[in-house]
C-alpha cells in the first residue's frame, strides 16, 4: 500500500488508512495543496429502477403515475435504511444505495439482499393498494447488487455537501441492474456478492454477461422472478448469452 507526504502530492495516492488524497486544483496551476478525495471501502451496492417508467407516463395520467412511483420509492427508501443502507442518490425513478460503511462486506451483502427481498415483497402488495385515478398499470422494479471497492467521500456539486460513493464497482452494479430487463428477472446479484450469502441455493441460474463499458465478463445469479409483463424464458445455468442477447436486441 502506498504512503507519501500529501503536502508534496503530485498525483492521487492512497495512505495506510485507505484515505485517498489528490492534488488541489482549486487554484490554476497550483498542485502544492492537498484534497481529500475520500476513503476506499469495500461495500455492497444496490441499484433499484422502476421498469418502463416512460411507458407508464405515456399510457396513464402523468400526475397519477408520478404520485404512485414517488410513494413507492419513498417506501423503498424506508426499507433500505431499515436494513442499514445509505441512500446515495435518487434520480427520477431509481435509487442507488450503499451498505457496509460500518460493517464487514459479508454483513453488508446480506443486508442488501434482505432489503431487496423486502422491496420486492412490498411490490407484490403495492399495486393493489396504491393505484389511483387513471393509473391502473402495475409497477415493476428491477434490482442489481454487487460488492466491491469504492471511494466514499463528500461532494458539493449541488451547493450543499452530500455523500458520494463512486468507483468501478458502482458502475458494475448499475450495469447489472440494467440487465434485469434483458434477463427477465427482477433481482440480479453478482457472483462476488452471492458468495457472501449464508445460504447459497444451487437452484438459482447463473450467467456470464458482457456489461456495457466493462472489459471483463461478470457472472451474475438470478435470484428474483420474471416480470409479469414479459414471458421470455430465463436462460439456464451457465448458458452462453450471445444468442439470447441477439434475440432480445
């Protein structure tokens, strides 16, 4: 692990306590200062997205859809926090949460998985209780979970400080969530995270994916259920997805 004098820092460096410092470029041409980028941590990362949100807006009264989706996401956020998750970002119809800032990776993954199961259980009863006005289309949601190293820091891009959790692992988690629609399964978890679950059931299908922008293939397990609005078959264990991806477009 690298060490160094952060006062003479010319490039980003990670110290023995996993704190990362980078050159302070706030003054043009001056790199003599130091800027704390954040702390590197191994976390469980969860991305949740409401499926076909745009289509819902087109087919139903937009205000009703907005009300229903916002209420659903509020309930999801409560569940994620209840299981120890920290809401990193909420963007429209999606939530990004991190688990494990104060716990070991295995506990973080187990908490993220428990939260995902609870969210999908909520979804099973939500549609019949909260559809209002002209919005009669049921909600679907996809969740992706991955475990890996990220940098936890602070940002004030919005004018007020907020926690940021960034790194390649976060990109992988987001890409895995995006594949829930392609694979017709509402809960995908990477092999790196799956191996930390206490009960690993052999009945779960596993596939290797070429994720957009990621050079190495990523193995994921399909722990959820098919979407009610999609009847495509789920590929069997370890199947090469190249043909399936071509068919799916």
